[in-house]
C-alpha cells in the first residue's frame, strides 16, 4: 500500500499491474481480427491447451512478437475445421487470420486469447505459396527439367524415399516382390519423414544421399501412404520442389492423394496417385519390353521347323546337283587331261634332247676356253713376278739401312754409354732424383760408369736459385 516516505507516492507491483489490466479492459473491451505468423504452436497433449508464439516479419526480420493461448476446447474445434478445409492441421510456420481478445494478467502478463481461426485465409496463403513456387521454377527453367531425363528401358534399381513402417511402402513392396512374372527389382529404402514440420529437411537429406550414388539407380520413388490429404503443403515448398526438378535421374511420386497436385508432383518425371499405381507402372515397363520378346520367341519357335525343313530340302537338292556336276566335269576333263598329258610328254622329250645337245656343246667350249684362260693367267703371273723381284729387293735394302741407323742411335743412348761420357745417375730409395729439393742428411746413391758412391746431403741449391745468383746487382 502507499507509504509516507520522503519520495513521490510509491505503488506496489500488484497495483501497477492491476492498473494496466484495468486499462486494457477499458481500451480493448471486445475481440479483434488479427493477422500473424504462427511461429510455434506449443501444443501440450496432457492438457490439450496451446500457447502459440505469434510474430510478424518485415523484410525477413521479426518486427513484433506476442504470446497467445488457445484453450483445449477451442483448439479441438479449430483443428477439426482446418483439417476439413485445407487438409492440414494447425502447425508451426503458417500465416493465420484469427479472432482474439487482448488481455493482461498481473501474474502472466500480456497475451492474446484466440477463440477462432479462419482456415480459408491460411488456405489462400498456402495456395499463394504454391503459385509462387511454380512461377519461380518456371522462370528459372527448372519446372520441366526432371521430365527431360530418359527413363531406363528396364527400371530395375529404385531408390525409395519412404517410412519403413508405412502402409504405402508395404503395398508397393508387396506388388514388386510378388509380381507373377518374377521380374527382378533392386529396391533400396532411404527412410524419411514424409509429413510434418521436419518432412522437408528429412526428404532433402535422403535426396542428398542418393545424389552421391545416383549412377547406381535408375529412378527415385517418393512413396507416402495412409495419410490421406493431410500434410501435403510440404510438397509445395520451393526447396523440395527445386531439388526434385533438378535431380539427375527420374523422380517418381506416389504420395497417396487424389486432390490438387502438389508442386513436387508436378515437376517429377511422373506422378502416381498411390504407391500401388507406381509399382504397377514399373512392372508395366517390363511387360512392354517382355511382350514383344515373348511374341518373337513364340513366332521363332513356330517358324523355325518350317524354315529349317525348307532349307534342309534346298540344301539336299544343291548337294545332289553339285555331285552330278562334279561327275560330269570329272569325265569331261579326264579326256582333256589324257590328251594334254600326251602333248606335254612329247614336248618334254623334245626339249630334253635340245638341252642335252646344248649342254654338250657348251661343255666343249668350256674345256677349250678354260685352258686358254689358265695359260693367260700363268703368263701374267710370271711377268708380275719378274717386275716384283727388283722392287722388293730395293724396298728391303732401304728398310735394312734405316734399321741399322736406328740401332746405332739406340746404342749411343744406352745409359752405359752416357755414364762413360762422365754423366752419373743419383737415386734416393731406388728412385731417380731430378730435383734438388731434398732434406739435409738424406742418404743418396750415385751411379758412375765404374762403381757407385753413397753420400748424405749437406745442403742443396736448385737451378732457379743459381740463376738468381748469376743476375748482376742481386
């Protein structure tokens, strides 16, 4: 309560909050229709109440935010209406037009009590998002991109994005596995959430995994069943639709609904209402290939016996004709061969006689001319011998004189003759000394013409020092 301190009048917090509550009741007495984004629904199953976080964004940034509440009865009524009109429950991230009363409570603060939400507004907003996604994909040239891929003639290897426990995937698998013709498929499941707030992120994560191994698959199948038309707005999101459109192999969809197509279904290579229809399509591809093959096999079996019989008869006839022709030709050419043999024999004998005469004549000529040739060669050799003897003797005499002169020079250069003229040879440890650069007291050996002298070095003087000593003034 107010006090009497040396300050202006003091209020308690409860007085202030009740004053604010009174002001809100005065200035906001009724309900208002408000547009906002439900950023977070905050549904509590144990009580059935919701406490949504409402925001308004300007240029992508939150410009306003407030907490609201929807009591359990109101939530159940509103949620049923949403499912009926837009085939979607209340959820995070949607824009809503709602009727609410502005209230302020001293303990819980400011809030909006929501009593009604118009589903037609949200439906219009979702439809607007769908149209914007379609327009953006077309403007970027991606809308028909996946349809431009060529489907394998026998699509056997299928990457399936689905929930392992879903009825749709079970129906799809049953038809594929139990097809009466025994066609063989390779199905690999990539588990993902197919509805709810996390569906887009979950599907995109599996798309990314498949993309890394896209060369191992013929197609991707998105299979969803058992949910009716609920939760389909996720398939109108641009990021999921553009990934489907730009995927490098055909994408097939069977997400189990019969209302308006979602954008993801529109851009897929082919869309099917149910997973069963999708499975039947894959089997039909095999039928279309197998049908002509089986018909050809049947025709071949029917046609082969007649064809072989006809060809066998034709072959037998040709063999008989060939045998007859060979016999006729053999008889015909036998007579010719005998005649030719006689002619060849006479010709050969005549040629043999001629060659025998020619050989005899050439033999006589060869004997005559070979004797003459040998005599001529002998005379030539004798003449050459007479010319060669004086030349060889002159050459040998010249070489002998040169040899004697060289022998005389060698004798003059013999060490014994050099020593005889007063020269000597000095060695140290058996090696000839040519340089005076020796250490004093070194033992050396000098060889003379007659005998050897053993001595020690007292001092040395090389030629260069002697030349320097002879220079005047030095």
